[in-house]
C-alpha cells in the first residue's frame, strides 16, 4: 500500500453472483488507478464466485462467519482487521453490514461510508431503526442510495435524513454483442432464426414475479406464436415456474437456461428485455440490456422509472398488472419503428448516465472527501 493511497475495506454479506456484488466488483476494478486500495470482508461464511475471481487476481478477500442474533464476536473480528489494515474508509454495503462495520470502526479513526443497494418487498417500519439510525447517520460521513426511490425508502423507513443521502447510480462497462456467439446460442437453444426473443436475466425468486411474466407471455403467443421466452438464471422459484409453463402448455416456447456465469451473449439474443419485479434498486441486468440497445418492459417500481423512460427506451407498467405487461410487449413486437427508436435511445441514455467510470469517479471523490474530514 502506497503512502498516499486511500485504503478501503468493503464490508458485505458475500461476493456471490448478484447486483450488489457486481457493483463492488466494478468499483474495485475501476478505481485502482485512482490511488485507492481495496480489501473485501464477507461476513456470511463464504466468499462466492465474484469474490473468488478477485482473490485469484490478487485482491485481498477474507471471510467471517456471522452467527445468529447479534454477533459481538463479528464486531471484534472486523475491528481487529480495520486496525491491522489501517483503513481510511470502511465501505459498508447493505444495512446489516453497515451496523457491524459502523460498530467495528467506532474509535479507530476509519470513516464509514454506507451504500444501500435496494429494499425488501414489502418495505416496513422498524421502531428500533427510529432509535438507532439517526445517531448512526449523524456519525456516518457519507450515505449513498443507488436510486432516488432507494433514497426515499431510507428516509421514510430508516429515519435517515434525506439531505444526508446522496444518489449514485450503478455503473457498468457496456456489453458488446458478438454475433457468432449469439448465433451459436440460438442454435443450441433450438430457437428459429427469425423468432422474436423476449427474455430476462434474473434470480428466479418470488420477488421478481416471473410468474406474471410467464402468464403475460402465454397470452402474447396467441398473436405471436413464434415468439420465445428466454429465462436466464436460477433460484428457489424455478420448479414452480417450470410447472406453470407446463400447466399453460407453452413449454415449446420457453427456455430455462439455469445459471449462466457470463450471460452477455444470452442478453444479445433478446429483442425485448423483461423485468417484472415487485421491487428493484438499480437493476444491473437492465443496465446491461440498455448498453446493448435492447428495449425493456419493466414494472414501475424502485429504481426502474429512473432508468427506463416510458415510451422512449421501453415501457413501464403498473406492478403485477399482466394486461399492461402484455400490451407493452405487444407494442414493441408489432411496431418495428418504435422498437428501433427505443433501441437507439436506450444506448444513448446508458452512455450519458450509467458508465462505470462515472460511478467509480463519484465514489473515489467521496473517499477523498471523507478522509479529508
């Protein structure tokens, strides 16, 4: 570690495959040249695929085992590492890591940065938060939300002063469609050359509401019988979703791929990206789709309205409204001119607002400001 560099310890649950983990991954990879050194502490007993990849490249990633209930031993372990590593910044991702990181850093001279990456559905008040969070916020130099909607939720449900919360949108490197690989995937999945592909890349979970997506797609097939629904991802809801597909007798039109480590070219196969979640922060896969110029149909929840411009880069629909979701999908399939305009504007909007360099620059500035305070 160089004398002038800023030393940052990221505290998170783990570094498996997920949106929060991808943000940390991108931040770490794209701010090393800014005289920032990073280390990652995973508090939930395992590192995960992204963390292991970073560790293999030489980034320090270590694992702690959080115990049920409030784990005082975890506070002590984190505090020991903070002191040993002489960290300037303890960057906590999500609320529980924030609590542990805040307590562990108290009195060490390290400055805490807290990023809230999303909210549970349904959100709720916690009276303990009313007593604790205003004090924690007062003693936290920087609190960040990944969308305006997340900022509103932090203020409303966590009692953190809105003026204290800065919004930094997630950023990613734009994806590149590789036609040869896309054609190979199409062939492997048995998708006809001219069949329109609607799809999603997501954890198969109830909060993502893919059942509604499947029900809407089943009705879409009545007017577009060659269409294919591509479900990239895995999760606890997969058996129920596969059963729903079977019950609707649309198995020939739906492809479940399971977990794909690098799904960029699967995204590249899609004509329309679908996001039917009950709640979202800033969806990384939605941003990836935008970078490829893929129009989206997404529910009007969380950070989605801050990404998708309704009628210009895709469509926003009422939460859990199958008819509205179906109508939006149909518009994009039936109006080539509309699809092309949405595709062009999606790329433009991505380049203006969601680049990884923009995100990394904002966090690096905050690190410098916090260390200087």
